[in-house]
């Protein structure tokens, strides 16, 4: 098994990480997919994407069983958000080439993103960030990438698409080391603020909301 850890962040939120080490046959033998996810997998033809998808569902099965939430398979709703059936818990997933990360929230929505600094973020940042956010980043690649990751978490929290990353999603570092940020979603008549925490994992970092 490749469960890295399950960490309790606070009384509402857990973070779990899975390292992808097994082949696709292992996951197909050990998980049951919901009918919605069976269709999604059938439409996914790229081998790596199939592996990532199944590893994500394996992480969900493992963490939800460990936390005694459910043994039922999750499903994906009309907006692509993973949903735990008949539960007061919510879940969010993010993946990279080596890891799957999950946030589980009790009676709160959760969003999560796992990234590592990428050179392309410096090129696209002016299209995504306000002038103030660009100043926070100060041409630092890690900060550009963390800003992106924080906005990805906000996007997943809203999860109804049609969001402009510059106009509707605002973030601000709360600590000098950028381990905690504030974030807000402002779209039409919806406005909500969040605290976003960062955790390091080798060359990656994980961002998730903690409230």
C-alpha cells in the first residue's frame, strides 16, 4: 500500500496523500467504482490519466474507510466535483505525476491542489493575478506557483466554473514564509473568505483551505 499519511489539520479538515507506486492492475483489483466513474474511466484513454484516476479513487477508499466515514465508492457530480454519497463530509482531490492528495472536510466544502514550481507560471501570471498580487510575488517563481495553487483551491471550492482568476479570485499571503494565505471568492452575489494553508512534500507543495 502507498498511503503516505493521513493528517488531521483541525477538527473539520483532514489531509491525506497517496504515492503512486502500483500498476493499474493493482487498482482495478482493489477498488469498486461508482457507475459514473466507470463511464469516466471508459472514456479516459491515456494510460497515465487512467492510472492517476484509479489511484485517486484508491486514496478515497482508503482514507474514508480509515476515518470511518463510508465504504461506498464516491462519484463525480455534474461539475466534476467528487462527492461522498449520503454524507456530511466533502472531499477534494488533486494529482501530480507521483502523488494524489485529498482534503476531507466535515460540514464544510474543501478544495486542494498539489503543485511544484514551474517556469511557465512567470509567463502566465500577469493574466491571472492583480497588480497587488504581482507585487506580493516579487518575481519569485515559488510565489507565482503558490499564488496559482491558492487560486486553484478557490476555484475548486466554488466549482461552478465561469470564474475569472484575476477578477473573481483574490489571495494574499498572511505569513512571510507563505505557509498561510487568505483567499476570497467574489462572483455575482456570492462572496466568501477562506484561510489557505501550505504543506511541503519533497519538491511539491500542497495547498488546501482550513476553514
